[in-house]
C-alpha cells in the first residue's frame, strides 16, 4: 500500500490514482493528521480517518468522494479524530452498534 502526503483538495482527490499492481493506495492530508483518502485499483475513492486505539492503528470510513467534498470530509474527520483523541475507539463503537441492531 502506498502512502503519500499532500493537501486533499478537489483537484488532488480527482487526480489520485492507485499505482499499477496494487490493491489500493492511501493518501494523507498534510493539514489534518489522520485524515486520508483510500483509492482502489478500480478507481473507488473513500475518505478515511486513521487513529491509534489500544496500540493498534484503526481506520474509519468517513464517506465516498462524490457524496462528500474534501472539505466536508475534513470536517467530519475532525469529529472522528477529536473523539479518538479523547480515548474513544470509534471502530469498536461502530462494530458494537452493528451487532446491537441485529
């Protein structure tokens, strides 16, 4: 998986591609640590928030590019990353919510 840092803007997200031979690539925003973009080899693009919880790296999908602009996704990432900074494990909370609805 590739990891590059630049400012996630409309034009940089539109131009982001997955390198040949890879399943996906991660691109992280320079302005907001932990805010990123995952690009698949098929061209799918989703915004993510990455943080540490319990010594492990966790990633939460914020939403798809197109449904969200980079600015909207960045604002949502601030909420996720702020909660993670308070010690909450958002990935575990999301999974518990799914289990509770079944």
